[in-house]
C-alpha cells in the first residue's frame, strides 16, 4: 500500500478511538468512557476528493503486556530476531478460539504493525506513568517499526513532563494532542512533524496537510452558499390563506402564523443538516427540541438580542443603506413586529399599514363572505429579523467548524459575540449586505445570491481579512 498507514495503539481508555475519529473526520467511530470499547482492529481512511490520504487502524488496548514480553523473551534467541519473534507471536495466537485466546487484544493490535503499519502510541497525560506502560513500550520496540507517541491530556496536563521523559526513550517523536479540542491548524502541525519522522511518507503527509487547508476553504465557500440560499428562501417566504367564503377569522390568522413559523423553523433545521453533512458530521445530534421550548426560539423576540445586531448598529446601518439608495430602509418596529403580514385585496387595504398594531380581535369580518380575498403572512420586513436568521446561521457554522469528530455531546446553538458578526466587512460591504437582505424579500437573482454568499464568506473567514 502506498498511502501512509498507522496503527493507533496503547493502554485501554487512553482516547485512541477519539484520536482516530478526529484525524479521519468520522463521527461514527465507537468512543466511550468504558474501558475496552474497541475489541477489534479496524482500518479507517481520511479521504479527500475521493483520494485516500492516510489510513489509521484503531485497535483494542493492551491487556497482558507483561505476559507478552515474557513470551517474546522466552522465544527469542538473539536480539537480531526480535522482529521475527513478534511475527511468530502473532501467528501462533491468531487463529485461536476467542474464549481461550488470552492474547486476543495483543494480536489485534500487533497484526497491523507486523503487516507494515507505523506506530502511534497514545497515553493519557493526566494519569501518572507506571511500569505497566513500560512493558507496552518494550513490545512496540521489539516490533522494530517506526513509532511516535501522542500524549492525550484527557483530564489535564498534570503528568505531561514525566510522560515526555519516559516516552522519548522509546519514540522518535512525542507530541501533545487533544482530539476533542485541537483544531485543524494543530492537526496540520502534527502531520508535518510526523512527515519529518516517517520520511518514506513525507510527501503524501505534507500534501495532506496542504489539502486539509484547501478543503477548509472550500467548505467555507459552500457553507456561505448554503446560508445565502437559506436567507433567500426564508426572508422571502410568505403564506396566504386560501380563498374563503367564511371571511378572516382569528383561527385563520393563527393558522397562517403557525404555518409560517413551522416552515421557517424547518428551513433552519435543513440548513443545520446541510452544514453538518458538509463538515462530515453525519451523526450530529442537534438540540432542536430545546430550540423551541425553553431555549430562545427563532420567534422569541425577547431573545433576538442574542443573535442579531445591537439596536444602535442596526439603526446606523439602515440609515447608511437608506442614504445609499435614497429610500428609507425599514428597521422594523420591534415588539410585535412579527405581525407584519399584509392583508391583500379588498379586506382592509387601508388597514394594511396598521396591521402591525391591530389586534387579531379587531378583525370583524367573521361570517361575512369575502370571496376572492386572501390574507397573507410574511415576509417579515424587520431588518433585525434578517440579522437574527443570519447571526444564528453563522453561529451554527462556527460551532460545527470548531467541532472535532471525537466530540459526541449534543450540539446546542450558542450565541456568538454579536460585535463579531460584521467585523470582517468594510463599511461599504455592510451596507451592501443590508441592501441584499432587504431585497431578499422578493427572491434574489443568481448574481445577488453570489454577491450575498461572497459577503458571507468574508464574514465567516476566521483569518478575518477585511476587504478594503
Ligand atoms: N475530556 C476529554 N475526554 C477525552 C479525550 N480523549 C478521550 N476522551 C474520553 O475518554 C474516553 C475514552 O476514549 P476512547 O477514545 O474511547 O478511548 P480508547 O483508548 O479508544 O478506549 P478503548 O477502546 O476502550 O481502549 C471517552 O469517554 C472519551 O470521550 C480528551 O482529550 N479530553
Ligand atoms: Mg477505542
């Protein structure tokens, strides 16, 4: 096999599977706090543009390392035969029935190494070093395969220095790596260091580090397009009551409002799903339930401040956008601004403007035939609402981008710092954004959608390049 292949080995419960999951970007790999979760070796590949970049073999933890060393020592006549003795150990214990195979875990973890995989030994940097680990390291040394060690600070970094001192006697490279939190940049650094040790795989590993950067750029671009499509659809969305001879009842108004809100929540859920899949989080659990119960819901205006812009910023932006077009840009009335549905036709044309302040009971049309009339709900003209949708979408993308595949907790949408939302945009770009968001109340054309996704990409670029 030409691609780099590494066996991820170590004591049980050191985060081996977590490291595989994050470095391969797959969230389907079994991880659990129970020791002995992985019982069989399994190979996983990081694939970019259809090409495997490297393979990692997840393995069960060592169970009887001291007994293995005893076996090896008693079967090896000379230091020159150590590697061969490990192969003999694997062969001799390979096909035994599981019940009677006391070395099942060791066979599973040594087999890929005997077959040519390089070694990544994983230890938990929050537990002290002990002689138990020395037997494991000795076995790995016997294999003669190139090897490095990763210290996973599962519960902190208390013993990292001790570990570094012990590991550096057996391994050519020792690095600290946290599969839960270490971002792409740290992963690339690890790959580049590993490339310097495993020189036979230097080029593919360096190439992989470069491609990971390109993938991240492409994903940012794609998520910007997804958000632009979502905003276009959501901001322009409206519902109408079917023509009726019963007139407009409070029930009709309520039903329309519900239909409108359900659809917008669905569009937001679809956006989340698409973004999660783009970042290969196929099993990501999102707390939608709490989004609509005790957590700030999309339509819970009192929580809008979490995601939208500050009132002062909004007023300023709307003013600038208005000055640029010569048109007054409505920034919404706040409070009951969601009731901006317009009654169309002969129902109450004069009342249309006052709709926002009318209580539903004020509609005294119940029972009066109003054939040919219809009631429309949406689009919501409030600019703050557009920024709330935008702020929530950007916050979600950021959370998914920052999430490593070893993380299995349920994702709850968190507010991001609102002053950060527009930080990467120049004043002109901010005004363009406002105008596009206003314009999206009618469907945007392709060129406006591209403009919007370009602005979104700049907004979300973590390098924060501010355009002139
Ligand atoms: N906080 C924290 N938890 C971690 C980290 N790495 C692993 N864990 C947790 O540690 C536990 C064990 O992780 P696994 O990846 O299943 O460990 P393993 O070495 O594959 O375990 P076995 O397959 O049982 O040998 C899981 O509950 C992980 O969520 C880490 O860096 N930080
Ligand atoms: Mg495991």
